[in-house]
């Protein structure tokens, strides 16, 4: 289920955020759910095979902006949209109810009034869909160098590991939600994409934005549509829309 927020600066005409604002959005989400749920997601999450899943994701801020190179900030004019998605009903219910009652959210120094809250209809899923990213998709492995140090390697959509690891990640989310395993696999094909770099809490994360063809079981596509595609969803990665 998805929430689409239309946001407007309460006192100023523009919304100004740092280029790497994912942490601000994540913080706003945690502040608008109950302490119990926030603590569970932050400290534990849904565990499977020693991996932890938060099972929510969010988009970039969608709207008209210019990049202030001097100060390293995005300056948005007019309203912006923010989409937040999760297959966990309690998460969506708590978030929506709290934001509705407050009527605003805070992102950094911005106090943003909620002009509209909408719940987009779930799209029709086929075994093959064309998708557009609303936040970058990242796929990576942690490797050991010759001197024994850990190194993070980020895959490109043209490497076979990109699809393979996305499929493994999706099936784990599906099992957590449905308690069933799927044999059929998920695969992804890049159409028009470009690489982006996001700094999150001082760490460099590489991802890809653009359009892709996503193929696989409808139920698996629906799972990643709601929970996010690939890892680091709760940090603002892996959200997409069906074109």
C-alpha cells in the first residue's frame, strides 16, 4: 500500500534540502509512527537468514527544483510529492493517521504542510511490466580484497548478478510476508538508465535510476512494488512505478 503526500512549505515559498536528504525523510517517517514500531524496525526488523528487512521504502522528493551548487542544496519551488510504500498494514495505518492529525511533517529546517494525502490504486501487474524508478535501485556485494579488507562492489544492470541478487532479495521478502517459497525468478532489463551516487550517513551508495523491464511472477512483482526492489529500501532505495 502506498501513501502519496503533497507537501508545501509552511512559511517560505521554497523548500531547501541538502543533496543527500534520504536521512531526513527516513527520520520523518520514524517520528510519525509509534515508538514501539519505530524501535522494532530500527533495531530489529523482519529477520530471515540473518538478514533484516524493514519492509518499507520511499521516493525522492518529486517536484520542480534547481540545484544550488554554491551551497550544495536542492531548491524546490511549489509543491512537492513524496511517496511512501509498505506491505505492512500497521506501518501504513500508523503513518497515515499520525500525519493526518498533525497536518505537517518536518524535513530538516523545512516545516511542510500536508496539502493532500492520497492512496494510489495498486496497478495491474503482468508477468512483464515496464517500470520507472522513483528512487535509485542499488545492488551490491561485500567482497574481501587481497589484504583481507572488506570492499563493497556495486553491480551495474548489465551484469548478471544484478538480476540474480534482486531476485534473491525479492524472494526473501515474499517469504517473510507469505510464508511460501517461489520457484519462478524475477529478472530486470535496463532500458534508459543512469548511475547516481547517494551519501547516506557518510557512506557512498551507488544506484541506478531510469526505466527498466521487470519480469517474473505477478505476486513477486507486487511484493517489490510495495516493499521496494533490492536492498536499502528504508534508506530511500528501490521504489518504482509501473508505466
